C-alpha cells in the first residue's frame, strides 16, 4: 500500500468513526396536537435502537412519565398520538441502547 493510500485509509476510518459516534440529539417539536399523530425526531446516538419517553406536567405538583415506544435500529423518528388535554406541557426523552439519555425542551399541547 502506498503512503498516500495509507493516509486515505486512516482518514476514511477516522471519518467513519466520527460519524458513527455523533452525539444523540432529540428535536423539540414545534407543536403537539392532542388526538393527532405527532412526529418525534432525533439524530445521532450509538447502538442498535432508541427508546422514547414522554414526560408531562399536568399541574405544578403533578407530573407523569409515559413510555411511548421503541424505535427499530436505524430509525430517527416515531409517531406519538397525544392522549393528553390541550394546555399540558410535555417534553420528550430518548435513550439509545448504550444508555445515553437526552431531553427536548417543553412544548404545550394544543387542540
């Protein structure tokens, strides 16, 4: 292998590693509509799959967390049908299969 092809090979391996190890980011939805399908998206992360949770604040002292599903390997989104009333603040949490957890900002459900 020539020196130039060796450098290219090392560079390609480094780039592949940096792409595979991109940080997990969950995107805050611009709106969530009660009773409708809402797209929750993310990017990055490591591992085979991601698991998503919804956290809501119904009142200052009352909050709940709901498992909204697992996404298959390679997926970067899932659909959640909001089953909470308008005016409820929610945020979303995602965990990749290596245990990294990220949260979105809060968004208020609308009707």
